[in-house]
């Protein structure tokens, strides 16, 4: 399936109209700080491991119609994509790892990944974004995932961009009958990192899980907009996002569980919890429900606040030094997410990266 790219003149980025914080989907964001004219469209290096036989050279740039915003429109207009096709009944034995090396120097890049998993197939895909060099950058990643009937797809994206890079991404997934989808995110890098995710359950019995770990420091901002969209009956979705902010950093989570009129027997849950580790740090958490039928189970929970004093006291009362106790509490807080990521080999490295970000108890 090939969807025509929109007509957009990328030679005049200064004339492209950007969204504003007056729009609900951009509320609390830093979109007003973005000057597109600072950037020049360019290419980036992509490496793929364990992808032999699954990368389709067919020119397809989209699995779905209708870019949701101008950034996805810019991405589609450039017409570059990695298209992974998993044939029906195929089990891919090793994770397919797609690594994007994002240049600095004011480059605008548009990584696109399409995952087309046939009926009763199974695949794990890990997508990594790294800065190839220092300096300002704007990257607009797009993920399209089509999960066939009874297919099992696990996806993990890891943001390791430098502290001058902006990332504004869009993820869309559609899950068919009796399929299982895991969408997971680790966001540690970037100056401003935003992901808008639309996960649609279009087939009876489809199940979707979303997990995310994010940690901002300095003046970083992590921004998540999530829609759990249930179209078919007897579908399930579960979301767990955990984060931390320190120094003068910020995070935003807005989540919507949308249950359509035909989605009877659906169960959907969302949980967002963010630790504020400094007085100057800020976090916003806004869960929402839109339920248009009966016979459903739904719940949402959110919490923003400092480290639990009871947990810290418990450790200190057993001889653990205060700064070590706080580090242990934070690492334990994230373990619930880390244990659900589809790559055990990344877990130890991830814990080390989180520990390196912690400045609790530092004199600086």
C-alpha cells in the first residue's frame, strides 16, 4: 500500500505555519520556541541489524492516510522510510535493531519506520536515535505499525539525542483481531522531545500495552500525548508511563482512553507517575476518558510529587546513607517499567544511564 506524499515546499520552511499552544493537543508544549527557519533539510545515517530478508525496497512511505500535523506532513513530503515486512506465520528469532545517527549543525531529518506484521507473525523491533555530532538539530520521527490478526509485535524506541536536539515524533498503530502489541519508550536525551501516539484496536480481542520511562534534567522537556483508541469489541489496553524531572526541567503527559460505540466488553487502563526531584522542576499529568458505550472497564491514575519519605526513611533507618537511599528509591521506581521492556540486554545499561542522571545529594 502506497500513500501519496503531500505537496509541501520544504525550501521555504519559514513560510510553514506551525501549531500553537492554543490548540489542546499542543497545550503546555514548547512549540512557541521553535524556529523552523534555523534548520535545513538533510539526510542521516541508518543502520539495520538482523533485518536481512525483512526490509522491503518498495518505496512505500506510509501505511495510513492523513498526517496528523505539519511535522508528520513534512516527514511524508521527504518520502524516506525503512519498511519492515514480516510475512504471515513468520517468527523473527532476533530483535531487528534500527539505529538512526542524527547530525547536528542545524539539520532537519525525517526518520520513518514502517512495521507491517502479517497474520500470526512475531517480531521485536528496537529503534535507537543517537546524535552523530553536537549542535542544534530537529528530527521528526514517524512510526507506522500494522499488526495483523493474531500477530505479536514488540517495539522499543530509545532517545539518546544530545542536549541541543529537538525531536517531534508521531506514532500510529492499528491492531487486528486477537493480536498483541507492545509500544515502549525510553526518553533520556534531547532538549525538547515530544511523541504523539495513537494506538487503535480495530479487531476483536486485540491487546495493546504501552510503557515509557523518561528522565529530564537541566532545561530538558519530555512531552507525551497518547490516545488509546478502541474501535472493536472485547479489546484491551494498558498504559504505564513513569518519569522524573530535576533541575529546571519539565514533563507533560496527556492521555486519552477513547472507547467507541461498538467497543463493548473493552478493558482499558492508564497510569502516569512522575517524580519531581528539584524545587525548580515541573510536571503536568492530564488523563482523560471518552466512553461511548456500556459494559466496559476503565480506570486512570496520575501522580506528580517528590520521593516517598516513608521509603527513604525505611532505607535510612537500616543504615543506608541519605544520598544512596534516594538513588535506590528512584531506581526502584523505574524498575517496574524496565522489567517490561523487550530487551533484557539494554536493562543494565539503562539503569546505569538513569543513575548517571541522578544529582540527588550533589553539592553542585
